[in-house]
C-alpha cells in the first residue's frame, strides 16, 4: 500500500526544492521516501530521484535508477509519468554518449504525450521537461514546439508564466547558430532573450523564476558582450544573475562559461583562455563546440587571428559532428525499418504472437521446436547453432536493461539480415539466439558463422552503448533421425557446449 497523502506532500516539496535549484537537499529528502513508498508513489519518487541524479551528474547511478523507475511505472502506466520518464531516459542516453538511445526515448516521450487528451499539471511538466531534453540533444525546433505545447496547456490551467520562461532553451539555440557561423542569428535570439528579461523585471516576475533561468538570462547578456554587442540592458552587470543559487550541473556550467564571456568582453583575453583551460563543463549544456568558439573570441581579443581561425574551425568541426551522427542515425533507422518489416513478415509466417518473441519479433523457443519437428518429420537433417553474445552482461550493468533490449533488437536484425532465405532464426532466451540450417554441410555452417560474427562485430555499438563492445560466439550441432542427436533440446546442449569451448579459444587479432 502506498504511503499516501504524506508521501504526495513530501514529493511536492521535493519538486519545489528542485525548481529552487536545491538539488542536493531534494536528494536527501527523497531517500526516506524511496525507502517507504510503494505503488505509484514509488514510481514518482524514482522519477524525482532521476532528476536529482541528472542535475548533480551522478552518472554511475543512472542505469539502476532508470531501470527501477520504468519497472515501477509499468504497473501504473499513467501517460504523464511514462512520458516524463522517457524524457529523463533521453537525457541519460545523451549523458552516456548514446545519441541513438537519446533519440529513441525522445520519440517515445513525444508519442506518449501526444496520445493524451486530458490535460493536467503533470502533462504540462512532462512537455516542459521533454522540451529541455530536446534542447540538450540539439533539436532546437522540437524543443520550442514542446515548450509551446506546455505553455498552451499551462495557460488553460492558470499556471504562472514564470514556469515556462526556459531562457536556456533559446540560449542553447542561439549559441548553436554562432558555432556554425551565424553570429547575427545568434545575436538576434540573445537580444530577444534579454528583452524578455527586461519585461519580466518591469513586471516584477524575477522572483518567480527558477535560479537556472536567471543564470541563463545572465549568460545571454555575457555572451552578447563577448560578441561586442551593446544596447539596452546589455550594459547591466550579469554577475548577480550568473550567481543565482542553484547547485545543478547546468547552473555551474553557465556560471563558468559566463565568467569567460565577461573576461573577453572586458578585454582580459589571457584570463579568458586560462579559465577555459581549467573549465569542467558538460558538452550538452551549451554544445561541445561552445568552449572552442569562446576560445576563438578570446584569441581575437588578444590579436592572435591565426589561433582564432584554428579555434573557430575546431568549433565548426565539432558542431558539425553532431549533424553527421544524426545523418548516420537516419540511415541506420531506415535500415532498421527495412529489417523490422522483414522480421514482421517472418513472424507472420510463423504461428503469430504465440510463437513470437515480443522483444525482437523473432520466432521463440516454441516456434523453433515446431519448425525442427516439421523438417525432421520430412526426414531432413539439420544443423543447429547457438549464438551467445559476448559482453552483454556489461551492457546491462553499465547502460541499463533498456539499452540491453536495444542491443538484443539490433542483434536480431543483424541475424535476419545475414542469414539465407531458407535459414531459420529464433531467440532462445536471454542473450542466446539459435539458427537452424537445413541440408547444410559443416563447411557451409562455418561460413555462415563467419558472416554472423563479422556482421555483429561491424555494428556501430559505440553509438548505442559507448565503451561496451558486443560480439558473438557460435557453437554448432547436427540433428537427424539416425542420431545420436534427435531433438532440439539435445542439439542445444551440444551446440552450447561447443560454443563455450569456442569462447575459451584465443581469438585472432
């Protein structure tokens, strides 16, 4: 039974602390709530714990908490909760260096929230945090669209406009333009952000804004000053804004890079370069290219135009690398779509849902035994191969079970792609797959094994589960009416034994 009203009130207090930038304090209050809550309260508490971990960048705790949050939410699949968790999971994927995982969860979050007809404060928050996740990932147009949805729903509920200020989203968009060379576009957006700050000051709304929003406003002023732009509000000192009380990683990064901008604007380029040498900021806060772009501006201020040119080239190269990743991801997405369609056709050909593994779309163990029994009844001899993933335990440990599921789905697609038309592929369970080859010689089986091993090894695992390579080891066994192996179970044991022997053999470099 859930803790109930007390727990709900405590969770609301935690959310208010997070809005106030007191992330460490919120994390401390969450611990007894996590220890005593069950049901939907536990799912919500785990979601808030994810916010704390992301804000404080405690990356070693991401995977376990995210898995636990999704597990708790499965029993209470309320759309706002699920959409919010997918937005957080996108940030976790981004922090882990996996753009594919990030995009996957962004799409799932948007689809979940778009399917909701009723509106409440939870839906507003989910759209708002999805906007932030889009922004960190560099999808600025999608971020602005999600923020507009949050504003529209929130206005209908009478929510305060300060909740939707999110100047950091527009600042991130602006500096991305400058990193690609569109300095005028950057300046135009930053001036709009500063004008918004002026209007909020006149309306007495600054006290209603989040501290991280105040730091983003401060960075807009400092960044314009570093570009040599002047005008109303730009001559005001942004330091009080950059020092607004907030212990999140994003707030820290805005303050650090804001100080660099001010050193450039105040003709202290050597200090700016020295600050950049020691700055420890996350790439996603303002893009991995922002430090290089600021270094270029510092070199210009110091009169070293050659160094400024080199730094600018580096900024453009790094900014363009993310676009290159997106193009690769698009191509892989199209390939995955083709593979998925093929898997669907195969799954339909077998006995439907009862014989299909729901995660990969491959035939399951029941379908495997039915297929082998049919061929055996016709008097055919078969070769069965057990394919076991190397390194899969590390995938689940380092990246979490959601990333592990993506790895299994990709391996299933690879196996279906490289096998011959009449070969059979099934998921036996866990990280083990089985392939069945009809009327095949040992030489042909060895060639099939080589193709499978090569195809799996050549997949871009670094983009999906960075730092955790995945490969496959295969063992074979024959099945025939004459024996000595006449059943799937016997063949699996024999092939599994051969697979384990193969794992012990030294691999060629």
